[in-house]
C-alpha cells in the first residue's frame, strides 16, 4: 500500500509563494502519474496539476497555468508544487495523489495540506 505524505502548506498573503511537497512511503514506487488536487470549502475537489512519472509530461488547470509548477524527483519518490502569485481563490486543502499504470483514476491520496491566501 502506498502512503503519500504532503507538507508545505500554510498562510501566505496574496501575491506570495508556497511550495508543497509530497513523498511516497514505499521504496518500489513507479506510478504512471502524480497529481495535485484541491478542495475549497463548499466546493468540489478539482484538478490542479499532474506529471507523468517516467516522461515528466505536465498538465495544469487553466486557473493555475503560468503561476504553478509541478515537478518530481524520482529518486526521492517526491513530487512538488511550486505556487507563485497566489490569490485568495487558491485557498483550499491541497491533496497529492498517485495514479497507477493502466488506471484512469488516481488510486492513492495523501491526507491533505491547508493553503490559505489572505487578501
């Protein structure tokens, strides 16, 4: 069973930056892709960004393009989300997730980390 642990959330002013990290607990970790999702109070969980584990191809939600950057360190089983030019509407609980090969959905989820952007 893969366990994902996020870190790096916190409180920041609008225009500021935060860097989220997510580390997988298993040594034999080779998913198809890793992703970041977020859920704001009263809203559905939404996709933020993803990266394929082997090729490093990235995808972003339109709302974060140009401001957020996803990256991975295969040797450390870690995926990061660099968030710049943060806006109050980025406030949410951010979740890391892993998607297995041959699966269309993300199977493994972290516990979430709170990001709060003040205006």
